[in-house]
């Protein structure tokens, strides 16, 4: 369906099945990549008690143009991508896992999508992990969102300079989410290529450990 290109795309899974999981992590791939690619972060994060879900974008891209392009240029793909992510969150919730036990994580285009979804759907989540990404919209956008993130832990990391994701937008996004009530950790990596480094993976692992350790300990 051209008006909703991501609607019937598959969602890959790893780790625990949803009904028996201590929580869930949604992993969102970047442009030109795949759900299989980003799902390898499940073993890197090393929390087998969690369910990991990775939606696949149609044509390996969540939206066709830069996340800095005018919003309308990326429609209907952007709205379809946000809806796909929303349906994935709903699927997890229907399995008995509340939003405060869901982490949204992504790289590049996937990090932009995760950040935008969390800002537009403010609630207390287990966490947001944005590897080289930020809020979606052209330079000069006044980011206005309703609601509160209620102390949601968030990690923003990225290269500077980055040819795809300007550090200014990463920094701006961290500030916007802080104003919404997130507890944000921001890390800048000068000279890093447009990729995820080991230090960022460690930060993601620590965020997840802090988010779920009370749940895990209670279950033991």
C-alpha cells in the first residue's frame, strides 16, 4: 500500500518471547540496512532476559530524504514508519509489558525515528538509545511536543563532524528531550565515522542494565 508502505513489513525477534520477558527493546535500523543487521545489537547488549524486536523498513529505508528535509518531502513514509513503530509498541503492551519496560533504540535513520516517536508519544519509557540521530525536521524547526517523559533515561551519541547527522541537531535533540523530562546522557565522539563504536554500545548496555535491574532482581 503506497500510502502506508511499512504497514505489512515483518518484525524480527530475538531473546525471550514477549509473554515471558522482563522487558522489551525495539531496534530500528538505518538507511540501506536491515532488521537482521540491527538485531545483532541484542547479543551486544547482553541481556537475554529481554525480548528484542526489529521492524524492517520497506525498501530498507524509513523515509526517502534526509531527516533535515521538510517533513512533507518524507511523507507518507515518515508517518507510516511512526505508525509501524507505534503498532510494535502496542504489540508489546498487549503482551503485558508496559511502556516503562520498553527501550527504543536505533542507529542513524532508526535513531531519528526512535527519538521522534518518543517525543511525539511522551510517556515514561525504560529508555531511548539514539546512536547518531536526532529529532526530525529542517533546520530552524521549533520542536514543540506535549506531555512528559517522566524521567525516561536517554542516551544520545554521535560523531562530530558527521556528514549525515550534524552534531548541532544531536545536541538540540538532547536539550528538547531534557525539557520534556528525560534524563539525558550526551556523548560526542570527534573523528568517529558514521557508525556505532564500542563505547556507545557500553553506554547502551549500562542504560538497559539500570532500567531493568529492579525487575530482574525481583524475578530472581
